[in-house]
């Protein structure tokens, strides 16, 4: 197997901290490597050094021959005055790049909704990130290095990217290095893992799941060795403590051995397993949305949405970027009022939100962490033991010195940990989580999942992290065209539905003749923005034109049947919520009653599945049959 790139004795220092310490490694043809580690341990630095964007303080990186390396850094170098087209395809004529299937797929998957002739300066941060990723993927590279490529991508785009990277090169050719906190993505694309910690890079075979199994085994072996070391340490310390006369005559090698044992005592590393904080009592009613519509100007974000959220429900909300997920959460939180319809909130609901924007910390940016903690509950009960919030924060990965830091000076990961602690300190009974995994390393994500796994209250989650979504929620709902649809099959069913919709749009786009490639591409990706009166959610102009093949009577009948189906689904879902509540309130010793309720629940869920199949078939007929 040919070696593409070698790094020898690499060292990088920032101030007094040595991030990489004499690291030696190689990248071979066919390597697919995922890179993990705690925030600040040097993952991005390693990628920059290997990609040639950063010169190491010591050591060297050697490339074989004319090996080309493409690097996606966390910040882009796009020209603000250039157009999207210029940055992505350069001066390549439209007929040339449009004839290349791979280029078209990349543009369609990553640049949907981004103006092709728009200026880079007019784009949001997320849009710039997509443009930079598309630009890189269109290029031809022997080694591709990606730093957090899934940032600002929704689940569908992440799934596409995993497939693209898996099939980008023939087996045994090319090389991929990717830094990401998305564990599902790592399992899909990586065949080996590098863990960066303590200035070193430790290799593991297999993807993320295999890495976790190996790490657990490694830590078990280290625990055995540590126990043996501790026993040896106790013997040496006991021997040293046998009086002044004895200490004065002890062999020097024994004293030296004891000092070495004490000096090598390692600091604790993420030792905390959060179980749960004390919960405020939650009543039977949590949230009930009925015929809720949310409009911003001419744009309808939520369209006559009805949803019943009960105590103990663990619900995930799926949807593409811009579909209205955050708007829905803000409405539930009471930040927005619905344009029409009603929202009822239970009297005993005490909610807390972990948002993606860290807005709460902006208010205390100029205060020290220690002073911020004093403004909240100072003691929490964890595992039956009372601990201070300062102690809990230290166990969440803060060092004692960080407690005196200003909030504004904390890293992104540290701010997320502080934000999580402040949420816990309020002891809510409803958690609303909007992209809670942002800026968290995999170890911190595992800690947060342990907490959410045992959360006894109601939980609402919006996240593009598929691993997190499937781990901590019991039911998933997709927000599409302003309406919520239950996804009994989870994320797989949601992605399959999106694929069907995309193929339907492609069939419509393929029928259009005589248009420029750019216009055809944009029409194919048309979305539901700026819906006109009388236009069904999810319809594009081309959808409506195609539907003229159906008679007006047929259209009205299909719409009527679908609306009736939606009402029946909502009714059955309310029955599910009622049955679940009855089972929760039932006498646990009355086994027969529990069995009867479980059978009724299964029957109702089977009816819902049939109704959803019917709804999907009706929708297909309306949208492009």
C-alpha cells in the first residue's frame, strides 16, 4: 500500500501549552480516518499541519511526489466580492460543468436555495460553509481533509455527504481524514480512528463503534494497572511513614520509587456520570397545540398544526434547514404567539431551554464563571449526594482555574458545558433542546446523553445529530411544509420520504425543455417559500402545472380525502397519548389491566401506521402522480 503523506516528530505549541508533542504518523492510499478528541486537544491543529496550512514548531510533513491535498478548515477563505458560481466552478463554462454528473450532484445536494449568482458577502455563515464544502468536493484530490464538514448541514445533506465520501474513490485509492462530532457520520465513512489527547495521537482500527469498544477495553486494562499501582503506592507510603529514624536510613531507591509513583498520579478525566437532578412535579397536561398557524409576512411557516405533548414524552423534531423547527420551539416556549389557533400550557410546567445560540450566556459575558454560579442554585443532589455547582462544573470538564475566567473568554465547548449546568440548576420538568450538541466533543456528548437517557420529564429535541436523536428520543416527527408528520420508522423513514420528494421534483424538472442549466437546477430545487393563496403546502410551480392533468373534481376529492386522513391520524395519536397516561397512572399490580391497555395501544398504533401509508399515497398522487 503506497504512502501518500508522512509526518515525523511533529510538535506544535500555543503559549505554554504543547498541543502536539513529537507526533509521528503516516497516511496510506485507501485510508479512511476519523479523528476524535476533546475540545482543545489539537484535532484541528493536526489537520492544519498535515494539510500544509500550519507550519509545525518542530518536525516535518513529507508528501509523496505530486500528491494533492484538499483541506476544509473551520473558517473559509472565500472572496466576499465573488459570486457563488465563481467560487464553486470558477471560469468553467456552464455546459462543461453541467455535463459532469458528479459536479451536478454536489451542487444540487449542498447549494439548494443558495442564489447561484449571489455575492459571497450576502450569504449567511451556514451558506458560506456549504459553498466552501461544494468548492472543495468538486476538486480532484488524492487526500481530502475535512474539519467539521457536517456543520450547518441538515440530516438529508449529512446522509448524502456520507454516501459521497464512501463512494468518492475506488476501493484502495485516495485518502480521507475527517474531524467531526457526528458519531453516525464517523461510523459511515471511517475505517480507522485517531484519538488526539495529551499531545499524542493514538490509532484504533474500525469506525466509531469499534473505537468505543476498544477504548472501553483499554480503560479497563488501565484500571487494572492503576489498581496495582495504587496498591504499590500504598505500600511504599506506609513504609516511608515508619518514623524519623527509619526514614533517615531508608535506601534511596525506595524513596525515589515512591516519589515517581506519586508524580505519575493522573488527573481524573470526565469521571462524572450525571443521573438526574431533582425534578419539579409535572402534571398531566404539558402542551396542546390546536390548529396553530404561524406566518411571517407572506410566508407560512406552520400551517394549522395540531400536536398533543404529554408528561414523560420524549419527542424528536426532524426537518430541513429553514423548515420552521426553531420557530415551533419558540412558539412552545412562549416567545412567539401564533397567528391563529391556540396553545395551552400546563399549570405545573417548568421548562428550560438549551439553545444553539448561547443567548443566555451573552447576558453574563463580562462576569466570571464563579460569580455566575453564585446567581443560581448553589447545591444539587446527584446520586443521592449533595454537591456544589462549582464541583459539578469541574466534573463536567472544567479545571479549577477556569472558574475564575470571564464567560466571554471560554471556548465554545466550555460555554456549552456551563450552559448545560445552568439549565440543570433550575431543576425544570420540561427540557427543550435546540441543537444541544454544537461545540461538544464526543466525550461530553456521551455525558449529556447519559443525563437525557434517564430524564424523567418531558423532552423535546431538535438536532441534526442522528446518533443523539435516536438515542434519547422515543418518537420522531417531521416538520415539512408547515405540518408535523409522525415517523414510526424514525430517521430512516424521514430520509426515505425526502428522497421520494426529491425524485418527484427531478421528474418534473426533467420534463422542462429549453431552459438554461442554472435555471433548470434552481427550478428542480424549488421550495415552498412564498406560497400563493390556494396553493397546497409543498407544491412548486411545476407541481401545480403537472397537476392540471387531473380534473378539478379529482383534485378536490384527493385533497378532501387527505384532510380527512390527517384528522383521523390526529385523533388516533390523541388516543395513544391517553392510553399511555392511563398506563402510567394504573395500579402496577393490576397486570390484566396493563395487558389490556398495551393491546389497545398496539391496535391504535397499527391503525396510525395504516393511515400514514394512506396519507403518503394520497400526497404522492397530489404532488406528482
